[in-house]
């Protein structure tokens, strides 16, 4: 059951509610349906999980799991989607956006605010710092000398 950013948002909330009622949230994954008529949506997954957490009656941490672990499992991305020894060291560090309502990242997402991305690590290597596409994060990680 894939809920996509470029899809019908009301139907996405309906599908989420059905899956929750049936105890089948493990079947729900998130996507963007890109490229679509409106183009590629770089923040599509973040917007979708924020919408589900703020309007869909699920905890923000569950919404993040739908976007990461569930999607990796269904798409058979065997070494990705979870933080665990032996898996790819691909991480996104994010925090509550500056000026966003709420008390911390999860509360802010539950209130409908996009998080701010502070750093992206792919294959254990820092690939980028603060995102130019998201609102600025309140706290940004830093790499300390070894």
C-alpha cells in the first residue's frame, strides 16, 4: 500500500486509517510517484510523512518508519532502511526547523512542520551539510577531527 506525494492526499489518509485499523501498518510505504506531470518532488517523502503524522493520527516516528524501513523491505533494499550493524551507513541528520512550532523534531512534525536537514551521510561519508531545500535545522551536526 503505497501512499504517494503526487497522489490523492485524502485517499492516502483513508488507506493509512484502514491499515491502522487492521493492524497492518507494516504494509504501508511512502513514495513520490516522480517524475510526474508536476516534475520531481525533492521533498515529496518528507511532505508525505509530515502530512500523515500531522493529519493521519500516527506518531511521527511511525511515519518515518513507513518511509524508511517499510519501504526498504518492500522494495528489497536489503542493506538499507534500518540502522543496524552490517547495513549501509546512509543517514540523514535532521532537526526541528528554525521557527517551527513544537518542542523538538517529532513534536514539530506532528504539528505539520517540515524538518530541517542538517547533514546527509552516504556509505559512511558526509556528502552534504545543511539542505537548501528544507527549512534550516535548529541544530546542525558537525564533523569533529579524529
